[in-house]
């Protein structure tokens, strides 16, 4: 569907960035971090929509976080093209350390000051025994620096958790990490970035608009 409105990549690299689909209610409101989570019924339906959005698009590869909410969803993009998702530990979400898997409501009650500091200086403060969002985004950027030279003239799909996806996109667009919220995506949606040697261009964001 989106192929009809975008030219083929030539002297640039095209990234189809997918935020993992909606999570089950039992996982919502929790500091999932780099942990595993299951999809909701709506999330499973969103995966099926991905194939329609990029029907006919030729992909060099499909990359994803090893988290099952990303890796299992990536199969819907890879399998019809005879590909297998490429899992890379650098694409994990922000590691939340001692907070991982715990409910934010409970953390706010027991560690209120730490939680307030975490969100006040969002992106710069680490969760206890975890990492900052800035450090997580640096991991993703190290993956891109490695793969970018092999990507001129081709398109790749990447399935990521929301926070690192927004931070990664912001970095490629030359925005500060704190501006990552301006390029956040809803669960299960897609953005398209064309990446040049000297910058990036936003081609499409939130693919539900194409339905």
C-alpha cells in the first residue's frame, strides 16, 4: 500500500520502523524494559495489518529486538519474503534493572522520589541497576553504524520497542533525545525514514493514516 506513494531507494537507505504491537492488559502499566511481554488480541490483529501496509515492498532484511513482542511480530514481515528476522541484542529496549516487570503504580508508592527523577530528566537518569534511555539509544545507534554502509539503495524493516524507536529516529533526524516524544509512534504503527550520509528525511509516520 505504501509502495505506491514512495520512490524506490537509490542513493540512500530506507528504514521501515515498526513499534511492537499493543501488549496484553497484564503487561500494561508495567516497567517492561528489556523483558518479555505478550500481545493483546488487538496487538495480534495489528501484526496482520503490517503485511498489507508494505505489500510489494522489497526488503533486504528484517531486524528486531530479541524480545518476543518484537521478534515474533517480525515474522509477519519476514516470512512472506522468504526471510527470517535477524535478532540483535543491541535492539533491546532500555534495561530497567530492579524495576523491570514491576507496576509503575507500585513503584510510585515505594520509590516515588526515584520515579519522579527518572521522568523529570527523562532519557538521562538510569533505573536502579539499569540504564538510561540515552545509553539504550546509543546501543541502537552502534548497530546502525555497523549496518549502514551495507544499506545504500536498499530497504530494511526494524521492529523495536517504542522508547528506543523514538530515540533512534530522533538521533537520525538530528533531534535531541528529549525531542524523541515528537516522533513517538502508537503501538503497532510504522514510520519510514530515508537516511543519507548527511542526515535523514521523514517520509511517513504512523502508517494507520494509510488505511
